[in-house]
C-alpha cells in the first residue's frame, strides 16, 4: 500500500474525534490502544469472523464502545481490501452501514475501527442465535435487501 496511511505504533493519536465519514476527522488509533481496548483481541471479545479477518468488541480508555476488524494476513490482497474498505466507508453514508471511527496501519497490522452496534449482525438475526426470537418474514427480508441495494447504489 502507498503512503496514504500513517503508522500507528506511536502513542500519538488524534484526540476526541467524532465518528464521521469525513477522512479529515477519522482517528488514527495506536495498536497498543486497540490491543488494550479489546482485552488483547480476546476470544471473549470476538463478535465474528469473515474471509479477511476477525471483528472484536472493545472499549477505549475514554469509554467509547467500538468494533475492531483485525485483518488475518498481511499480503497484497489483504492490503488492497483494507484500503478499499476504508476508502468506501469514507465515501458512503447510509443508516444501515457502520460508521467508520478510524484505523490503525502499523508495520505488521491493519485494523479498521467502526462504531459498535449492539444488536449483532443481520446474519445472526436470520440464521444465528436470534433466528427463533426475531423472525424476519419475506416482506421484511425484501425491505432489507432493497435498502442494502439502495445503499450500494
């Protein structure tokens, strides 16, 4: 990846930056800070796992609840996914998309920090632990699908 991302190994961070899709207001987190916030990326804090990495719940020292995606590997494909995800989330705003809080790009790590959403994922509501409790009939599912398509458009 190019030089568009700063190394975050130092303890210097942008203080008090609100969640925004304006890149000038994103916070550059340190790895140390995110490691601490997620209790060392503990399995107890793991929210889920996808093709490119795991997502962990965390709480910053100032009390902000966050979701941190930690990329699995450092290769050119993962590097590109990281850059694309930060770029896309920086440009797109939709009520059904997570807000970008910032990122960490150190020599060995790529982490993306989102607003934490306590109601888990759509997948967990459709097929996971809440499937029996929260029934999404086909009408509701179509509304979700159309809303997602509009967000992508």
